[in-house]
C-alpha cells in the first residue's frame, strides 16, 4: 500500500514545472498578438468598410473594450466554479478562433488588397454595404449587417474573457507552493508572463501593423489567426504535463453564504475564544488543498457566521446548513476578498494616467517632427514602442539582477514584497505625468516661437523624442506596478478564487479607462470658456487644436491625483493584513501534521 502511495506521489510531482511554460506562453502570446492586431485597424474597417460615422465607430470600440475587460469576471467564475482553468482556456480559445478564422477568409478580387475585418461581417459581400462610388453618399451598414458585427465583437470579448484571467492563474498553478524548490519559481513566472505578453504586443505594433499597412490585411490578420490556431493545438498537446486543480464550486455562493449566516446571527454574542469557532477540515478539503486559512481579528462581525448553535445541527447530517453556519476558513475567504478591495482600487488611477499615451500623448506626437531620415518618419501610434521596450528591459533587469541584490538585504525569495513593488510603480507613474506636463510646456513654447500656435496641421520644429521620457517612465512603472498587482491578487486571493482574483486585474484596467474618459469629459466641460493668454484658450482640452489648449494643466492634475492616490496606497499597504495560512507541506502527503506558516510580515514584508 505504501509503495502505491509513493508511486502516486512521484507521478504527481512529474506534473507542472518549467517545462509547461512554452505551452502556456504560446497561448498568451498569440492571444495578445491577435487582440492588438485587431484593435489597431478596427476603427478603419468600421469607417471605411461599414461606413460608420467616426463618433459611432469610436463608441463601438470603446464599448467593446470595456466589455472585453469585464468578461474576465465571467470566465473566472466558470473556471473556479465548474470547468477548471484548462478547459476554460481551451473553450475560450476555440470561441476566439472561430471569429478569427471566419474573419481572415479571402474575399473577392476587388477586396483582396483592401481591409479585412476580424468579424464575420467581412466574409460575405452581402453582409456589408456596397462600396462607395464617386460623388455619392456612402451607404451605412444596415441593422442586419451591424448585428453580425456586434455578435462577432461579443464572441471576441467572450473568448478573451475566458483566456485572460485563467492563463496567469493556470501558469502559476504549475508550481507547487508546498514545495520549497518550486515556490520561488512562482514569482519568476509572473515576470516572464508579463515579459512574453510585452514581446507579443511589441510584435503586433511593429511587424503585424507593418504587414497590414504595406502588404495587405489578409496577411496581417491571417498570420495572427494561424498563430492562434497553432497555439490551441500546442496548448492542448501539453495536457499530460499540467497540474490541473479541480474546480471547487461557485466561490460567490460561498461568500454569499458567509454574509447570510453572519446576518442571521447578527444578534449572537461574540465569543471571547476564537478556538470555539466552527472548523471542519473535511468540509473545506476541496477548497484548501494548499492549506487552511487561520482566524484573524479583523472584520470580526463576520465571525458570527462561524458561531455554532444547536439549531445548526438539528438535521443530524454530516455537515451543517452553510447558509446558517460557515467554517472559519470560509469566513476568512470573505475577509481576504474584502481586504484586497482598497489595494485593488489604488491601481485604477495608474491605468488612468497610462491611458493618456493613446490619446493626448499621441496627439502631441502628431504635431512634432517625427523624421528619422529625410524619407522616413515614425507613425504617432508607434511611439508606444518606447513604453513596451522599456517595460521589457525593466522586467529583465529586475528578474536577473535586482531580485538577487534585494534578496541579500530582505531575505525574501522574490527580493521585495509585491506591496513594495507596487509602491515603486506608483512613484514612477507620478514622475511620468509630471514630466509630461513640462514637455508640453516646451512643445507649445516652440510653437509660439515659430508662430505656429494657430496652425494645427503644421509640424512644429521640435523632435518627437522629447516624448520618449514620459513613454519610457510609463513602461517602467508598468513593469513594477502591474506585475506587483498580479502577484498580489494571486497570492492574497483565496486558493479557490485565483482565476477570479486575476479577473480583478482586468477590471482595474477597465475601471481605469472609464475613469480616464470621465476625467477628460469633466475637464473639457468645466474648464473655463473665457479667453486665455498668448493666443491660448482657457479650455484645457480643446477639440480642434491642442496648441491652443492647456494640456500641461491636465497632466499636472493627473499628477496631483496620483500623489493623493499614492498617499492612500501607503496607508492601505501599511495596515494591510496578509492572508494567514496553515500550509500543508509536501511531507504531509505521508500523514504528517500541519505546520504553521503565516505570511504576516515574515515572508512578504510590509511597507
């Protein structure tokens, strides 16, 4: 019997590890390649092929982007509750690929050299309006043609929603936290996950966009489509090597059960000894394979859900009614989620600041001298390359050099805690928007010196490379903040909710983009309408000519908001209680007792 057990343990240890990474990263790289290639050209397809008005096309893409950042919550729920991460990623990839295959099909000869959408409406000529003829008003797509478009966009969002939250959690799952040798590799994984994602985005905004613009959209969209198909095959091929954690039922149901049980017992007298609170390791086994959460004194009003009474056991079943009585582990799951909320919220403003690169920073670049040679100039949209390259370099230096140096001083396997890492990212982001304001002052001063303030379509004789510092600083900030955010969600989320926690990362991005839109609208509306000085408008963000606006004030407003946000984050991090857990070590597979391994300040450190 003992030999069979040892054989099972050896077989289990063969699962997971570094060798699974190529299969997992292949899926993530191709998904990002497809998404970025999709977003880069969609506005042109909607306006030139479906003949949408520009504002309607922009709103369509904005709504799609917001939806695509929210669907990870749905994908995470399905993964954690029912399907598991492997099957959720597989199914979502296939859904995504259906859209890709159908959209990259060849069209008739007239359109082979034109634009090809990533939607089903691009396949058949009857699913789009007829091409425009000279001296005639273009016919806009009808309701049926738009319905096909919206269904295709929805399928794309659903596919992304299943991939995004599960890939990062599934990759981290391949390293057993109970094994000291594998535990360190978990935190290296987050660095290389983000690095691979950055490489794919870099390839999309350079190689793929170049192919689309200079060779043809059939090739430009067909290459990511083929790559996505191959990634699905490779991902499924690696199935025998993966560590697959079984889904453990709806996490939201468990959280709701704790809330209901605590409300029902709101009048119960709190117990002075927390050892009498209800615990049932057998009941929690499916949701606590790594270890049991230990009772904490924060949010003590929820502890009432774990106070047992005679009524809770009237049915004489093996387990109580969980809508009346919860275990300490389940109560602590809810506490962990609540404690994560303030840290999650602090990341929203960083995304708000980052979002300006694709809006106002791009408009700045459009007015500046972008020539590298007499015949070649940098497209404004390609300025994001400086952000991506800086992010990739920072990740590499951090993973290969800074971690080893920091480890000598902190004693932490990962060098510094994820809270410190996020804090560094916040500080760099503040510096990025602060610098951006002064660069705008310099740009406008050159425009005034050459009398070009009123000429919005004339290049200002100032090099676009003045914008590189703000782009590079945003890339550096993302390397620290975003990866730290991912580490935080994975580590501090309840074990059974890690896909859901990864989805929170994407909801923060969604909230940050919506916050950016709201802030721009408010500043545009409420900045004074009276005349400014030196030919400038007092409206900070004018519609027609940023040379006459006060964009630097907008950048400095974001800087001020980020400083306030940084102070808020420091307070939240200072008083944050790390998830305390009783970890089941590898040797306990042979029946040894649990050992306490709390993560409060000892392993992770504090700010």
